[in-house]
């Protein structure tokens, strides 16, 4: 507690206004010497649910949406907190729901989540984190507009790489695990930050809670789907459990898809299955893991939800390069349906947690069983 003795002058009001800018509780005590102002650090704001979005295409409200906008508009996240050490201010409502926008790529995500996690204004010790964004999808396992709760998130950036024109003839890829001499060399030796095993029980609970959530199908999606091969490509949108590869490189094409499938198999000992590809989540998870070590967050309360805005490979009749040229934010084939699915599915879980906070504040839903390390 800090005590400040100030004279009883007209300037007192100005001083009080100045102190309002800081997270302090002001106690005013009259003494024989004048007015004593006691500055006591205010209690941090308890946060129940954190929504993690990755990009916006314009403003937070009122224009073409990115991943944050539906949450802001529909959940009335009207209170804005500047976060100068991060990518974007955070927004909150009176129910304990907070949303953060990380920016694209693992570096933006890691630094923004760390800045939020260390901010003394917020108590995040009991908060549930829902990373909710759009992704590329593997048409062998998931369809456009669908939603996948991840059990595993595997980093796709930590690697050696040889240019494809110099790859040995008996290799399937020029991408090698670090500290290995050939692709998929055994035994697996994942580095810190290479693979994240999420709380399997929590992911299963979220899936069971949302599996019947209706995700609208559209004629436009049907027309796009018929152009693609893959066991799940023709299915209407659905909710599933499915794992993610994460990296700042936006790759595309059927051969890259084959690499991603095997990369996830390799680092999860075939316990994970590659469904989606996204650009930020290993950055966010790395910061959340470090913050958990510091007692700032509970890593067992982290959920990753990715919804499919585009397939990760070319349709029939196009090369990978021609297909990649069409992949731009705001013009993905299922861009708006994927944004809608991310909010619709994620909000079911957020709403359940907030509505029954007395039940979930101390006790995690589902069986608390982190997926075993490979």
C-alpha cells in the first residue's frame, strides 16, 4: 500500500482524475495534516472464458468479418482494454468473457498471448481458453464448413529442409525432423514445442456438447465440394474430433497434404490424425504452457477449435499453383460458413461454461486425461 499526503487544494480533483488512469483503488483519509490519498492495487478482473481469434480484415465490428467480429458483436464485448505489448487491444463483457486477437503467424500469437497472460489487470488462473479460428482442411477427413476439436497440435515449422530439386530419389519429402538425417527417422525425438497433447477429456466433452450443432449447408458449398476428391470431401458440414498441424508457412497441394498427414502420424506415434492446418496455434500453446509453469493459467483448460474455410489441396483440373492463387483471406471457398461455424460451435461451449460457472470454476468437465506423450 502506498500513502500519499496531498494538501487540500483545488488541484486535488485533477490528481484524482490522473490516478483513475491506473489500476489502483484510492482510499482517501483525512488527517490533521491534510488529505491523505492511499493508493492500493485493485484486485485483478476474474476472467472465465478467453476466446482466441487470429485475424481481422478490418474493424472489430460493422464490416466484413474476420475471426473476432462475430464474438464482439454477438457477445457484446464492448469493454476495450488497451494492450500495448500485444497485437491488438482485448475486449470483454460483464459475464467474464474476454476475446484476444493475436495476429497471424506463430510469432504474433506467442507474443500476444504472453502479453495478455502476464497482464496484472486480469486473473486468468481459472479461465478456459477457446482458440477458435478457420483453417485448411484435409478432404480425406473433413469437409468445407466443418468444425474440429483438436486433441493434438503438431508444429510444422521446426524442421530441416532440402530443396525438392535436390531430394534423394528414395525420400518422399525434403522435410526432416530436426536432429535426424532422413525423413521420419526413428526413434521420434520431439523437441520442446514440437507437439502439444491437449486435455483429451476436455476435448471429448466439448465434442459431445457440440456434435449435434447444426451447421448449415449451402448450394455454393455443394458445387465446390464435387470438384474435390477425398473420403470426406462430399459430406455436409459436421462437428468432429480432429488434429492440427500448425506453422507460419501457408503450404498447399496434395503432396504437401501427404507430408502433413505423415508428419502428424510421426510425432503422435499415430495417435493423432491430421484434419486441419493453421498458422498460429503452436505459438499460442507455447506461451500458454510457459504461463502455466508460472501459475498464471491452467493448461488443462485449453481447447483448440478449427473450422474449414478451404481444402488444403487443389481440386480436379487445377495445379497446386493455380489452386494456391485462389487462396486469399476473405475469398476462401467456405470463408463465411467457416467463420459462422467457429462462432456457433465455440459459443455453445463458452455459453455452457459461463452459464454454469459455479460447476466449472473449480472442476473441469470431462475426464481430465491429457493425451499421452508419444
